[in-house]
C-alpha cells in the first residue's frame, strides 16, 4: 500500500503523513488533530519548521482558507513534543 504523503507548510518538503502533525481550523483558532475530515495543514515535528511558520504568519490562514489567530511558539512546541 502506498504511504500517504503530505507537504509540510514550514519547509515545503514532502513527507509521509505519519511524520507530520496535522492542524485544522476551529473557528479562527488552530487545533492539532491527527485525523478527521476537512482541510488540514501539515507541519514537521521540528523546531525549525515551527520557526518558519511563525515567521510566515499568514501561512495557516492561506492553507486552511480561514483567518487564523496564530498560537504562541510555546503552544506549537508543546503540541509537537507531546505528539507521538
Ligand atoms: Zn517541515
């Protein structure tokens, strides 16, 4: 079976979906969600990619097609470090 591939919005590299974290829009907030329907944004579990999306502030809004209030760096780091 083919491994599902997704593009990280931080580094724009293609990775197996299992190596990435998936984010969805919950209103204007960002929520980390592994599975589910709808549009998702994917990010490497890597501090460098967190820093890239924090610099590129509109990226989640563009990918998710809704105005997103960005979480703090601490929140993103926490999501990434606590995910399996
Ligand atoms: Zn990345």
